[in-house]
């Protein structure tokens, strides 16, 4: 047998073995010959295509990049959550599931050629060593980091616990560069960034992620609020929580429902993996009034908790329809320490609803569920007989519309105007009032306006300008523009932006973001949260409902109509 035939035969045997493994064993290989021939054929095509491309493409190629691009595009055609995790990304993956990493405990961001400290976490090495928001990183362990990417700098900052770091920084207000020595520590981000009383009788627990043991943190907060701070009702805030570990979601539901009740079930292609998750422990409290806040960004495990508590008529849901991610991912080990995070099942909450959006692709701009046709909506019943619907996401019992922020506000945040002003503000003000008392004075706001006006590179477009641009484009295509050119130009002139006027017109919303940025410099994340809760519409509605027993009980027993019981809540785009 020739050398080439031996190589071809060996390659074919190798591909065939891969197919056997993919098929689940030899029996599957024999019973599904046509499908497996198709797999072998296409793997062979891919192998030969890659070989020829690597050998003859005119420019040098990176085999690893090519393969990863191919893998990513293949998986993208399935659903948004089946992803390939190469060995280099495992640290970030582990952080997503555990909330832990070895580092300094700070957010960083890019500003021109510099990486800057964006937000040091209270109680972690960065803050304890004296790093401040606005510090520019010049060197890390004598390595020049000016001009490097955020990911490269992040890799240099992270590392084994108890190893030293020497940072050279440029701090606003200081004439010379500073050197700061610190030691990397295990950074374990608390998934409950804040809990506390919002009035004499109501407490709030904010949960940001479903990482390992987050249920214990929620239980700890609940006990403290109930036993030590006098809470008679609780608001569980899951707004913007993207989800995480299924087991901890079940445990959190178990805090509020009786042992033995089914919380969620998963069903997929491999029937042996189908599973029913039940409450396995004694609950902390099954009667205290409970409200859950959800938003378009509440996904996955957040929807298990909110949807299950709704199905048990255990909590009133307030906010907006949730994201609509009812898919379960499992991680499968690949060669060379890589992993495949693959969608293996869908989950179903107690009423029988699947929260997954019926369409993976057609979503709103923010990624949440879009329009759901009547034909794809099915009615289900809660334990008390209330109507609820599937089709995508969990609909709240009480809808509270979100504020739509103006373009200038987005621009001020995105272009770091508030961040940069706060950095200068700190240099002039050693202290400020407590978060729940702090206010932006007229003098401070006017100074901020002048600060922005002086920035020649600050720019933005109003929504009206964007609409006019679209109108002009259409008018040009339809040959109406030239005939009415003067009128269009006059309208464009009338809509010329005036930064100062717009900042005064939309002061209320701009001021909220500015105050939050300033407060973080003095009181860190908890302080900013306390400030934003003062004028929180969803929280205010939750406090109102929890304080009115007849309304609260009426929603849960169905005697008062709820948003979730209206089929139109699933049809609308919210």
C-alpha cells in the first residue's frame, strides 16, 4: 500500500471514529448509516479544504484563528448560547460561574492610549492599596502598558493569588507618576451587592448573578432583614440579572416555597438527562409578602426564580417582560483543555410554561423578546388558577414602563464626560453628603455643563436629527430632495444642536447619572445603589403593592386582573 493511501486510510479511520463518538457509539453508527456518511463526508471536505487553504493561500494564515472562526460561525447558526471556549478563555468562564478570580478587584476601561482604573471594588486590593478611579496605568511589573488593549492589561493584572504587583500610574492632580505595590488576592464578587431596608417595613435584596452559593447570600440577607431589621415584606431585585447556575436558582425558590414542590424541569434530546428539580429543604418563609422586580435583561435563572414564584402565586412580579432564555447549557470537555458550552435542553417551570422565546433571532434592539404571534402563544394556569402565557419570557403582574433616555445622556456616558468630570470633582471636594442626602447643586451642574462645552471632541445626534437624516435619504431616492432642498436645509439648521440647551432641558436624567458617578468615588458601589433607589419607579410600585394587602392578595388570587393574565402582554413588544 502506498504512503498516500495509508495516510488517506488513516485519516478516514480517524474521521470515522470521531463520527462514532459523535453518534453515541457503534450501534448509532450502524443504525443511521446515511446520517453518519454525511458527517464523515463533510468532515473530510472540511479537512481537505483547510489543508489546501493552509498550504496555498497567498498570505500567511493563523490556523488557530481560522478554525476558531469556523467553529464560532457554525455554532452561531444554532442558538446564541452554544459556544466554544478555548483554553485561553477558561479563566473568564470560571469567573462567570464562580464569581472568583485572582487579581486586584477593579474594573478597567480604555481611554485614548491609556487603560484607566474605572471602579475599584471596596475592600479589595486595588482600593486598599489606594488606587482611585481615573488613575492611568503606565506600567505593570515594569512592563509598559500604554497603547495596549484592555484584554492584554487585564491578563497582566490577573494571576495566582498572593503574588506581587507593582503598578506605575499617572494620577490626575499629581505632578509625578506614582508607584503602588499590592498583592493579588482571590477576588470573590458578592452576587448580592446590596440589601437593606427601603422603609420601616420593607427590605430589598439585589441579586446580580447566579454564581455558586448565591442562594446562601440571599438567605443570609433575608434572615438579617427579617430577624434584625424588622422587615415585614421583601423585594427581590432581579433586574438585569443575566442568570447563571440552575441549582442555585432552585435553592432560591426553595427559600419561599414548601419542601417537595417541583421548581423546574429540563427536557432535551438525551432523555436520560431529563431532570425534575424540586425544593429539597425547609423554606425560610412561605407567607411574608414578596415582590420580584424583573426587566428585559432578566434572563435564564432569573426567569426560573421569577416564573416559578409566579406559578406558585407566591410573589407579585413588577417591571417589564423578561428576556426569554429557557435553554439549558452543559459544558463538555474537548481536547487541549477547551470546552464546548452546548444547549442540551429546555426548561419548564411549574405551570408547564417554557420561557424560551419561540424565535431565537427576531428580538428587540436590546435582545429581549419581540412580537409573538397568536398562534405561538399557549395559556397555562398557576397553582391558584390564574392564567399565564408562554411564547417568550415572563410577563410581570404589574407592568412599569422604563424610561427611555435621551441621546445626549447616552453620549455623555459613552464619551466619559461624567467619568472625567467626577475625577476632577474629587480633586476639589474631599467629602460629600451621604448617598441618600447627596444632591447635585445648581453650581455643580452648571460647572459640569461648562466642562462638557469646553470639550471640542464631544458630539452627539438627537433622535430628531437621526429621523431627519432618514427622511432626507428617502427624499433623495424618490427625487423629492432637490425640489425642496432649501426647506430641508432650513429644517436641518433649525435642528442644529445646542449642548447647553439640551443639558438643561434633560437635566433630571443627566443629573441622576452624574450623581451616581460622583457618589461611587466616595461610597463605592453600595453608595451609588442607595442613591438610585431613592427615585426608583419599580421599587416605589413594589412598596405600594406590598403595603396594600388587598391589592397584593387580589393579584395573587386572581380577583384583581394582572398584566401577566392578559394574552396581549405576550403579543406586544412591551
